[in-house]
């Protein structure tokens, strides 16, 4: 048994906490050291998403609000 097999994962599809690689990687968030940490995965993911969005907004504001993407750069 590897160290990863002993970790806990949150199954995004079922909402269950799993130990080891029970489900496909696309459906898992983790790894977490404890079952309790894995159970908090939705809250952790939401908090990180908010933090990243806020950071991007600050960076865009610092650049003068000019946000670019590949579609606008390609002339579409």
C-alpha cells in the first residue's frame, strides 16, 4: 500500500469521502490527511476560488482594468 492509498479524497460526484483511489481522478479532490479534512473539501474549494477571483480582480485593477483573453487578442 502506498502513501497515496492511505490518504482521503472527496468525491465531487457523490459527495462521499473515500480512502485511497476508489474513484476516477476526475471525480476526486484531495488528497487530505484525515477524513474530517476531506469532508470539508467543498468549503475549501469555494474559499480558494473566491481568493483566486479576488486576486485576479486586484491584478486587473492594478493594470488599469484591462483584461485580455485569447479571443480578443485573435481579433474575434
